[in-house]
C-alpha cells in the first residue's frame, strides 16, 4: 500500500485510519489523501530569488567573519599570550 519512500506512507496511514474510524461511527463520508512532495513546475523567478537570497546571506556572513578573527588576535595581544 505504500511506496518505498517512507515519507509517502504517513498520508496513506492517515487515510486508512480516518476512513476506518468513519466506518466505525457509521458515517458515509470518506477521506481522500494524497501527497505531492515538491512542486514540479519550473519557475525561474523563484530560483533567482533563492539564489540571490542565499548569495546575500553568504556575503553578510563573509563580511562578519574577518572582524571576528581580528578581535581574537587583539584580545591575545592585550593579554600578552
């Protein structure tokens, strides 16, 4: 009933349990559950936003690291280690 990927088994399990509880309470309603892991359409704008967002984050991170190393060197100089 499940595909080899374990992430697809949870919706199937929820569907089986919910429908069995509905039958237990004599209901005529049924649940249909499906899962689609990722959006399969290609969106170049979204890729550009993700790329430039990550690029900006890395630039900010790279700008913050050298002062951190410099401050540790200054602290070592102050305590004369």
